[in-house]
C-alpha cells in the first residue's frame, strides 16, 4: 500500500467517525474523492463503516454517561431535537437504529439509545447494518456514475 492510500483511509476513518457525532460534518466527499483516486471500494466501505459506527458508539456512551445533560451541553442538542429523537425512538423502537446514518436525525437517536440503555449488542448490530448498507449504496452509486 502506498503512503497516499494509507493516509486516505486514515482520513476516511476520521471523517466517518466525526460525521457520526453531532458535529456538522459529512464523510461523503472524502469517500467519493478516495474512490475516484482508485482506493478499493471494499476498503473504503469497511473503514468508513467502522469509523461511523465508532462515532455513533461515542454518542451512545455519552447518552449512558450523562443523558440529557450531556446531549444539551456538550452535543448542543436542543430540547426539540431531543424530544423528536426520543419520540421517534419510542415509536419505532430499536429498529430506528437502522437509520442512525440519516443526517440530523440519526445522531440524536444514538444518544437516546444510550440514555434508554439499549443493550450494547443490539445497538452495535443495528447501527452497523444501517451504516454498512449506506456506504455500500454510496459506493455503488458513485462507481456507476464514474463509469458513465
């Protein structure tokens, strides 16, 4: 592996990790740029998924550790965002964790999952499935667009 490839995947991991937190970041541009440079789609999907799941795990731990206070003070979640996430989680249950990748909505759901003490294995399984599917679809769409 070349140095650029190593740094690229490291950058992908960091971008995906922080994109899964409340920070207003996305990982799609980094993903697309690395795919365009020739980084293997399998590696990109794996690294992006792992980074994104670990970022969600941080939200989950913060939800367990400090609950609503941490969500409001450190993650800057408003009362409306918290109420919306909790309502969505109560309505759809743990299945809502499959949508932890959705911008704006997904991050608060992972905090609420920690606050509500969703079992860790269920959390990891559902969040991983959703995020893996997202990056697989992203890779497919970008590769299809690049081949045209």
